C-alpha cells in the first residue's frame, strides 16, 4: 500500500500548472468527451465535440433523445463511432433515470455509483472513475497508463494493471475532489513531458521522489 500520496501531490503542486484540466464547465460535455477519448487522441475528440455542440448542444435531454444513427455521424471523427454512440446513449439514459440530477447522484455512495457505471456497456474502469471525479464530484484515484508508468518509474517492481495500481493507492482521508482532479491532470501532464525518455525523466521533480509503502 502506497501511503505518501499527499507528499507526491505537494511536489506536483509546486511543479505543475494549475489550469483547469477539462476546458469546459459543462458536465455533460465532459461525459461525452470521456467516452469519445477511448482509443483515440483528443484532436479527433475535439472534432466530434464541435459537431455535437453545433448540432444539438450539450443538453442532456437532447443527448438522451438523439437518434443513434445521427449521433454516429456527429462522432465519426473519434473512431469506433457505433460502439461509442451506443455507450453515450446508454450513459445518458442512466442519467435520465436520475432526472439528470447531478446533485442527487452526488449523495450516493461512490462505490455504488462506480458499480452502476461499470454495468453500462462501453464504460470501463478508467472512464467510470473519470466520470466520478470530474462529473459527480467524488474522490477516486484514476490509475491510467500515465499513472502506471510513473509509479513504475518511482520503484514499483510488480506488473501494474489499472485495478492493481488503484488497489495500492491509499488516498488521505481528507483528500478532496479538487485534489483528485488536480492529481489526475498533473500525472497526465507530467507523463507527457517526462516519460519520453530516461533522460527526460531525470529532469523532472519526481526523479528523486521516494514512495512509502506498507
């Protein structure tokens, strides 16, 4: 169990940019973006988001009601558009079951919410956790590929999977949603800069950081 996440957070806080991770405050746009970014790059996602914004906007009722074939054409630039259109429809139908009331969903237990999200076809662990942290204002550690590679560089010797790394992380009891958002964003940004090569890694502030494990 890794126990000094707060120290890691503080090191990154001093080194990384404090800009907002998602370039939107519309939670429904984040929902769509989190699904579209699966197995593609953000440039392609941006094209699809622009198509949706110009067509029906990010109104949750419109997204729940849109014809799936029409949605497929709007998100075609993101690839896997048939599967992703189905997932988007299913996710918005799930939100519709709660009256699109995010505040009501925030009152539910994080573990129950995660199980409900994972039951939706096309929603994996990473996407579920992104929705929990960035839409439903919960606290969770997003153990994506960048996080896995960074923790390997920090000395984790065993093979890491999403679930394996997440199970090793002990977030502080007072860790906030804002901190969970920041940590994810900083790890992704840090990985993009310092995981390019061993030489690049040596230039980063985490080069000499030591994990504490129990």
